[in-house]
């Protein structure tokens, strides 16, 4: 979706400010929002791509006016209701109408195995690549209302396949219908001038990770 | 960041409990009690998740990887060829670092990592991302004006140096291998790891020698 999350290339947000000796979390509620998100995800009712899509659906004006963990909180509440782990009324009142007893909550002993899984989006499926390193490609001009990992600034732009990362879950369909649609994911190199015009540096480039379904031969 | 600073911060933020809770604090508290009541989360497991990223996993991990790559050319070769396996030799692997790529800076090439669409970041080696990395200014500008961002942050990139920006739009997670600073010849891995910073491993700073007092 063409949402406020797709920030690459926008102007007007001001300087990047690095906080010295920054703590991992700034407020106790941020810690809890972070941990609640991971612990709720443990039930397997949604995947990471669905989580990202849920956050993207925060209305644009609100997204830009709120902090990072508020985006997480928005996404978590949305998924909890959509996937029927809680009801909208429960969320409103803060009181459980019924216990969801058939599900087993994440326990302390589950935390390490959960965080130290070695596989996530990479798949073993033997799918042939559509492109090879060095090939010229053009990113599709797509504007889906659903989830996509093809950022606006790269759409319709020409680049070169820098490397083939192998076969991965396709985030765009995985977020919308849980369809993994196994396919190759590549680093695609776009020159800064192709993306931003002749005022950009002639030496610089942006590498974007894109899948077969994002690309055509140029 | 020293442990001392860290604990001071924690104490300061824990005092927030004494004040009335703000909007998100209130909502999170209500949500946690609801999910606990429904048996969907166990607060002790939440504590464990938080503790992992506050005290166990952070940029000191990545600094060890960089230091070894500087000290051991054979390790560096392994790291550049198969980053995930080479990093796992330290026991660093897992969530948000399942598919790692290491990008080597040279005097002629500077790599900068961003996630314009959200906040993708290599957790096992750098911990959770800092606020600036997740913020609109960095996500907006890193791809269109990397030289401007670097300059503001204190690094002027000469015209003949190539800037490569890596937008983490898939599940690959990028770690920058900074240039080893001159004057560190003969240093041990431990000494080298001390000077490697998080920002250098994201690509927005150089590693420099500590200023002598």
C-alpha cells in the first residue's frame, strides 16, 4: 500500500539525531509493547509479514505523529482482534469475556528457543531463478492496496541484479493470504541518478532486495 | 554504552511509574492485563524477552565479529563468503538475523544500511535498533541523500568514494565491516572490539581511535 510507512526519498522530516548512550527502551511501556508483540506472535496466528502490514495500516497522519512502539501497539491490537484472540469489546473494556484456554502461552523456557531459530523466510523449494547476477531489470510499476516490499521510489526504475540471495517466502502474498509463493530474492542495484535524477552523485547507488514478482527484464 | 549509564537510565525511566500513565502506557498496561487474564501471555516470559535485548544481545556482539575479521584474514574471508555461518561461530544467530550479509567498507566504497519501509535490523549482532534508525528522517533521507546524512553525522565523504545504500526490504540483514583504523597494528581482538561502534556497523560512522587524555 502507498502508506506513510514508505518513507524513502521524502523531504521535510529534518535532521537525523543520534542520542548518545541511548537506552534500549525509553519507557517501561515500550518494553511491554515489544514483549507483548513477540509473545502474542508465538501463537502462530499471524506471520511477520502480516505484522508489518498491520502496522502499515495505521492512518498516515497518525503514523507520522506517533512513535515506533505505538505503531507496534496499533498493529498488535489489530491482529489480536482480526485473528480472534481477543474481541473488540475486550480490548475496549480491558476485561476478558472468556479465557482462550486451548492456547499455550509463551513460557520463560520457550524464550531462548523462540529467539534462536535459525530459519525464517528462506525456503528449500527448488524454484529456478528468473534472473542472474549482472542482468538488467526494471522494477514493476505496481500500486497494490495490500502489502508490498517494493518501495515507491524504486517502482518503474531500471537496475541490475547484483546478487541472487536464493529462494524466500514472498512477503507481498504472505502478508495478504499466507501464500508463501516461493521465489528468488535478489539485491537489485539502482544508480542514484536512475532513482533521483542528474543532481544525484554519479558514483552512488541504492541496493534494494526484491523478488522475482517485482521485476521484469529491462 | 557502559552498564553504569544503562542502569541510570533504567532507574530514571522506572520512576515514570510514579507519574500518571500517558496514552500508550495506559493502553499497553490494559492490554497486558487482558492478555494475561486470557492466558495468552505469561508476564514472566515478557520479562525474559525484555531482559534478552536489554542485557544479553546488543552491538557488543557485532563488535566481536568485526574485531575478529580485522585480526584474522581467514575469518574475514569466511565472513564475507557466508556471513551467517561465520557469525554463528560466536553463537550469535536467530531472530532477525537468520540471513546475514556482511558489507565490507574500503577506502573507496562506503556502505550504509537502512530500512525505508519499517525497521529491519540485524538483532543478533546489533540488538534492537536505536530510535534514529527507525525514525522518519533517517528512513526518508538515507536513500536520497546519504552524503548529506553522513555529513550531518560528522563524516564528509569525498567525491571519489562510492556510497552504497542497502535498503533492507526483504529478510536479508546487513552488517557493515568498517575500515580498520590506522594505529591499531598488533592490537588484540579484545582491544579492537572496544573501539567498534554500533553506528560504524550500520555504516553512518567510521571507527576511530579513542582520543588520548
